[in-house]
């Protein structure tokens, strides 16, 4: 896990910022570890609450971790942030993901597969 190891070395240093935590979150998602991804992505949005890409990734990680309600809340916050910043594409993507979660919740959360 070369990239992940290199990024982890920066945690707690002066370079520990929202971008680092966003990058770590994405790497943990790629590695199939949504729980650690959530930790770092939450840290990213705490450091920069206006980071729409981090909100989108947090929603994705929470969904992968089986935390649908929290994912929906993250997407809603991310949509508001993205729209306020004029990041229309990110807002559109998060609206699609949020609608999927809302449909799943309305269907009792059952996956028809």
C-alpha cells in the first residue's frame, strides 16, 4: 500500500490538512476499508466544511460502511455546499446518490439483487 503509507506519514505534521485527509479517505475506499475512509473524510470536512468533493466522498464511504442515514445527511450537506460554491456537477452527482438512498430507505432498505 505505497500511496497509503506515504500519505499516513503526513498525518499529524504541518501538511495534515483537508486535502491530505480527503486523499487518505479515497485511498482507504480503494483499499476496501470504508470505516477508515469515513474517519479521514470526516476529518477533511471538519478542516474545510466547504470542500464539496470531500462531502461526496464521505457520503460514498458511509454508504459503503452501511451507514445509509449518515450518508444521506453527508450528501445533503454536500449538496448545499456545492450549490453555494457553484459546483453544479458535484451537486448533481450527490443528488443522484441521495435519491438512491432515499429510494432504498423507502423500500425498507432491501436490495433486490
